[in-house]
């Protein structure tokens, strides 16, 4: 084990909280031992063992994960627990945070970090291990889609082809597609799995056309055993792409390869798609993910709380309250929980109903005010000290990109505008840029409570 190697002496050196005679190594060993005890060997070895100690001071402990993936997994799920264990060792500790510190040579680390298995040097599998069946909570609204997804993943030969999953945003379509891919690959490591957003599919296709690799492109796609296409409503437009999509689709089904597709409506309403594709989607099995109900929301929250290691801090009453108040989609539900826990962590507040109402008031108000994308851009630009025109320009400097992402994120959260609509208001950017921004900020909020608080502060100012 490499932990302790990069350790620096605890900051401050004023004694006080650190005066116990124990070395920091011994404390770290005890924190790890307690993690192992409470999480069990398997979870510990899978997630915690490779975490090393970066530095420990009186108020802050920093731990290092060997990959970004590991950090993004561990921080939101076990961060609270690690913090509690550290506080048992050093009571003055306020913050426990994580950095990414590759333990492997740079290339290998980058490969591991990307979390991808290259299928053939061109497509990676596109799978994200966060979205597996194990952390998909099943309830009445999604049980049919879930059962269909599972049967696709587990059957020897395609039981339905294609599987088409549809429903509103934030109800778990991407999660289910990803879970199919992960399970399928776990059961059959020798087969080829590819997950592509419609956008990626189009980009790859156009690129292949330009480079005159189109035959190779087709062959590569058709050699895949399980193909998943997400957000098919965005395939749209370009006739040649649709044509190719359709042929690929048919070729795969004809050869007994499994295809799974997700979109935002029944095939007949996918207006941008050509008629042959719409009807082809009708040939297989169609499964809807419905609006959540109260029981499912409670289930998802409980599962999330558990995985965050925050079960002892979030009372049932609070879970029930959240599940009643936030009746929209799962992403918002998760966002509210993250905000709640982040703010409590930062302020040291107890998570009771009153605190919950306070935090939620800000969130709920945001859904009723007439907030505009332009208003958000202005506020966010002000906050970061950049110009709105820069935010909407093509500039890619970090100082611009970050405010841009935050503004896109808040626009999605606080206004009823769709991804394409928001993209247009940011210098005619593509909807996928907005989707990526939202996802990125979501992730960052989970691992960085200070950043989560900053974003929430902005949200309050804007929604106020
Ligand atoms: P969609 O693709 O339908 O817009 P996602 O699959 O991206 O929605 O889901 C949004 C978020 O909600 C993700 O973080 C996902 O993990 C989570 N989520 C959705 N449904 C469930 C569920 N049934 N159990 C656990 N998490 C869920
Ligand atoms: Mg999705």
C-alpha cells in the first residue's frame, strides 16, 4: 500500500487537537480499520483501499484517489463517513476532501481514469460504472422498463429487438441503458458493447464521411454485439446520418445483435426522425419510464442516503418530506438531497425538518419564479467577474468555461427551457454542450461541498 508516502506533517503544529502522541500514520490506520469494519471487506477493498492520505492538518484532511472515477465514486458515497472517522481522530477537522493523484504511470492512469475499454481503437464502450442495476431503485413507475432492460442484458439471444425505452427527462433512461451495457459485458466479457449518444453517433458518422472511412465505420459498428443509442430524438436533421442509422440498425437486428434505444417520446412523436426509423422502433419492445410516485422517491432517497454514508444524519422524516415536496424528476430529487447534505456539512447544522424546509424553500421557490436564461447569465457573469458576451463566445479558457457551465446548469435548473433552447442562448451551442455542462456541474457538486454551496448561493440570489 502506498498510503502515507506523500504525507506532509500536519499543518499548524500548534499541538492542540493533534496532541495525542499518535502519529498521523496511526490515525490513518485506525480510520481505515473503521471503514473496513463498517463497510465490510468487499466494499472496502473495492473502493477505499486504494485511497491514500495526502495531507492532514488541524482543520482539513485531504485524501488522494488514484483516478477521477474513484474519487467521484468515493467522495459522495463515503465522504461523510470518512469525515466522521477523521473527526474521531482529530476533533478539529472541518473538511475532508479528495484530490486525484494517479498512482500509475501517466498513460496507464489516464486510461484507467477514462474508465473505458477500447473496443477496436475507435469507439470506446461509453459505459459509466456509476449507472448499474444495483443502484437502480425499482418501483411501479419503472418496473416494466427495468424488467425489459434486465432481460436484454441477461438473455443469451435478443428476446426483443430493438428495446426502446422512452420517458421524460431525469427518469432513468440513460441509467437503464448503461446498466444493460454493464451487466451484458460482465456476463460476457468477450462480446462487444457500445453505448453512444445520438450526438456522438452523428459526429462519428460525419467524421468518417469526411475522412472517407465510411466503410470501416459501418463495419466497426456492425461488429458490435450490443449497441445502445441514447437520446435518439436528437438524431434528427441530416438525411445521410438517418439513413446510415437506419441501415446499421437493420443490419444489426438482422444479424441477431441486440439494439437498445432511448428517447423522449413514443416513436410516432419523434418528429425529427424519418418514418422508416420511427416504424422500426415499433418492431421491438417499447417500455415507458413513468413519472415517479411517492414510494419510488422515498426508495431512491433512502438508497442514496445510504450510499452517501449519511443514514445516521438524515432522519426518515426528512426523507419523507423531500419525497413529498419534490415530485418532479429523479435528478432534482438527488440535487435537493446533495444540497441538503452539503449545506449541513459545511455549516455543521443538524438535518431536521426545519433545516430541510429552509434549504428547500430556496429550491422550490426557484421553480415558481419567472427566471430567465438572460437573467441567469447576467448574475453568473457578475459573480465570476466575466462578461456575458464572453460567456456566449467561442472562448475556451478555463476562466470563461467554468462560469459558462455554471450558468447553463442554473438555466436548466431554474427555467423550463430545454437543452437545445439553452444552447441557442449561449452563442448557438449544441444541446449536448449543455447536457455535458449540467452533468459536469452535478458531479462537481457531489465531490466538492464548497463548490456546491457556491452554486446554491447563486441559485438563491437568482431565484430570490
Ligand atoms: P434520463 O436519461 O431519463 O434523463 P437519467 O438516467 O440520466 O435520466 O437519470 C437522472 C438521474 O437520476 C441519474 O443520476 C440517475 O442515476 C438517477 N435515477 C433515475 N432513476 C433512478 C432510479 N430508479 N434509481 C436510482 N437512481 C435513478
Ligand atoms: Mg438521458
